C-alpha cells in the first residue's frame, strides 16, 4: 500500500494515525482476499490519492504538536520571563512616570538578565527615542514597547537553505552543547518534510559518540555513515559524501567533535572537514550550524566568535532554553553576531526542537 507507506513516512510516530492506517490496511487485505482483483481498484485509493479522514487526523495531529510545543516553549521560557519581565513589572510598580530614572533601572535589569551590554543600550536608546517623540508616555506602555523593540531586533526567522542535492549541514559547537541531540531532532523534522537524510559520524574523538549518534539516527529513521573511533573525521565525511551521492540523498548532516586535545586541533579539524566538503561538493548548499547552550549565557557569544574563525557560521541552534533564566541571550546573539538563530531546543526529546520564530519567542516571553 504505497499511500499508507507514504503516510507512515510523513508521521512515523503518530500512533493514532498508525492504528487507523493499520486497520485500513487490514480492511483492504480482507477486501482483496474476498473480492476479485478488478473490483479492489475501485475501493482502494491509488498512491498519492487523498483519504480525507486520515488527512484530517494528520492535520489535527500537526496542530496538536504545535500547541504542545508552544506550551513547552512557554514553560521553558518561564524562568527567563520571571527573571526579566517579572522584575520589570515589579520595577514599574515603583515608578509614576516614564523618566530617565526608570530607564536607568531598566538598563540594570536587562544587563543582569543576559540581554548583553550592547543590546541593552540599544533597547534603552529606543525607549528614550519613543519617550522623546511621544510614542511612549505612560508606564503601562513600557512593557509593550520593550516587546516591540525586541521583536524588531531579533527579526524574522530564517529557514535552512537546502537547495542542492545533496545539501550539507555541518554541525559544530563545544562539547555538551547538544550537537548530537540536535542532529537527531533536525533529521526527524527534515525526514518528515520528505527529505532523504544521511548523517556522517565525524565525531570520532569521544568514546561512545558514534553509538550515541547511531541511537539518534535510529530514532529519526535516517541512515548514518561511520568508521571506527579514532579515525580521521575528514575521511568519514568523504565517505559520507560518496554515500549521499550514491543514494541521492537530499541532505547530509555532519556531526563533529566538541572537544579535541586542544582548541587549535579542533579548529584545524573543522577547517579540514570544510575543505573536503568544498572539494567534493562544489556549489552545494551549505549550512554551518553552530550549536549553543543557552544556559551558558554570554559565554555562548564568545564561543560563536571563536567558531566563526574556523567556519562561516550560517545559523545557530540554541539549546536548553528550558530551565534557564538566560533566554535573553537570543537578543544578544542577533545584536552582537548578526547570525540568525535557526532552531531552538527546549528539551531532550526528539520533538523538543523547532525552527525559530521571533514572534512566537517574544510572545512566549511576554504573555
Ligand atoms: N534540557 C535540555 N537538554 C538538552 C537539550 N539539548 C541537548 N540536551 C542535553 O545535553 C546533553 C549533551 O547533548 P549532546 O547532544 O550529547 O551534546 P554534544 O554537543 O553532541 O556533545 P559532545 O558530543 O560531547 O561534543 C545531553 O544530555 C542532552 O540530552 C535541550 O534543548 N534541553
Ligand atoms: Mg556529540
């Protein structure tokens, strides 16, 4: 049943749909057994044909998934919200007018909440500007003004650019930032959108790194190319590129080590992997995703500056937003690095990641 396979591929973990699909498949088999061949064609939808009831369930499920992620995002950002906006709320209670004194206190709060010095200055200057031109008069407009300013600062989310077959996503970042986990999550999302994904296990340094990645690939239902621990990561990437070409994969995702004997080794290794990709896949769409751990706050900015020396970072995956009060780092990233945040992670499970949406993010912080 091609259309049922298609359905499973589209939503592999959807037990409800799977159950219904299985029931339908059983019913179809029964019908096939009971009836002559010619009449079966009339009752069984052809590949690609829509089955309205099942389509509706798939849509409902996507909606439910969206709602559950929104809840996770909101609860994940609650510490940041309390640390930052809860305090702004308290601060506003002590002020009657919107004046320089209030701005000064606000400035301190924003800096304390990991919004970063430059971003804070920008926000305060914008507020001052709004006070001057009369857009901000009452203190109950302060919060919505900050919300608007932050949303403007962060800008629109930017999707991955994966135009060629294969395209390449190189995943880099310090150890423990969540690279391997993110690869599992991203692979699942890409697969669900119909892309064929191959993953290269190019973190050959850490014991068990390859097996850990294999588990994530299994969960995501994608193939992985591996060599032994200790082998040359660039050679793994070379193999994986050949395999991706042979299999006509849409996307090759490369896991890398977060720690080597020293930083220079790490950066040299990344540069070498980059050269292999450039040589073997000239003209391919490339994403160099830097994975950052939101709980490290401003330190994440320093990491980004360091990694920028080894690779042209095209996007950031910001993980562990759940349970940190340092979510304000998103604002700093945009302001200080001008690299788009492409994904955010709010948990350890395979569905705990989404494409970054500035409006959703800021709304979750303020609502
Ligand atoms: N709470 C939470 N934990 C996360 C998130 N993303 C990753 N983690 C956890 O962070 C830890 C490290 O994740 P990995 O994916 O192994 O990190 P890595 O960057 O591959 O680490 P190395 O391979 O050592 O360089 C794991 O325990 C993950 O479960 C997230 O969004 N939220
Ligand atoms: Mg890893």
